[in-house]
């Protein structure tokens, strides 16, 4: 004759199996789910990268604000810009422009 475990022992084993499956599913969802730990790590690294970009853009904005202020208030800066981009000269100044340099590898005359 077969030995059968008591009904209470059988219920405990079934409850333990169900609890194990539920715990495994819950842990899997927490780690790998759409809002899990891996997703959180990805979002954290993305947030760090955006923070660096923001800092870089804020620095660039500050430099541009300073340049705008200098262009509005500093005559030397405005003069330097006009001379460089538009080729303005002062009275009595002469601007020499030279052509491109000849190639150093070109044949030379004896």
C-alpha cells in the first residue's frame, strides 16, 4: 500500500510552491520590468548626461552674453570685429594681401 502524506503537509507544499513562484515573478518584475532596476540605471545615466549638456550650454550662454555686452559697450571690440570681418582701415593705413605660398615640393629653377 502507498503512503500518502497528510493533507496538511500537501497544502503546505502547494502553498510553498505558489509562494516561490510568486516571489520569483515579483523579483523578476522588479529587476527586469519596464520600471525596474535596469531601467532606473539607464535613466540615471541619461540624467547625468543631460546635466553635463546643460552645464555646457549654460557656460556657452554666459560666454555669448559677455560677448554681446562687450560688443554693445566696448569700442575696441567693435572695431576689432569690423576690421577683421569687413577689412576696414584707419586713415593712412595700408593693408597688404599676399597670395598663396608656392608649393615647397615644386621644381625650382637652377
